[in-house]
């Protein structure tokens, strides 16, 4: 391969990696409490409707949601980033930290014959 083609291929690859990172969102789901400071009050959520925690047009939001171990049911968290919806899966005794989302919603998931969950959020 000629050096000009190698350089073009290298620059293209670097450009793809940089553009992917620039448009990527950040999230993590952890079994530990991700709220080191103040939290909201414990909130009760009855299914099957979604509750919007962040619904913004154009701006991005940073949200951390925790479902305690003693919650009667599980929670399902979804968020929109870069035009796509993503999800945590069913959560209990865990937290989801989501950065740079355009919308965030939570839903109670029926488990153990309960359609109710409890959750709290971190205060910024």
C-alpha cells in the first residue's frame, strides 16, 4: 500500500473513533449506591405507566436513579441519546447513572405479583 493511502486510511480511522466518542453517551449500572451526597425522598411508582424524569428538547440531562433492595418490585429505566432509546433492563438493589440523555423515564415492572416499585434520585 502506498504511503498516501496508508495516511488516508489512518486519518479516516482516527476520525471515526473521535466522532464516535464525541457523540457517545455515558452510563453505568452499579450494585452500589451512586448518590454520595443528598438524595430525593423515596418515591412510589405504580405501573404500568412511565414517569418522565427528564424530558427536554435539545438540552441534555444527567440523572442518577436508585432502586433500593427493599423495593416491592423492579424498575425499568430508559433514556434517549443520539436519537436512540437505550435501557437498563430490570433493576433492584442497584443504581443507574446516565449522562448526556435527552429524555429519561422509569417504569415499574411486575415482579413477585407486584406492579409497584420504589426509587430515589440523586440531588445535584
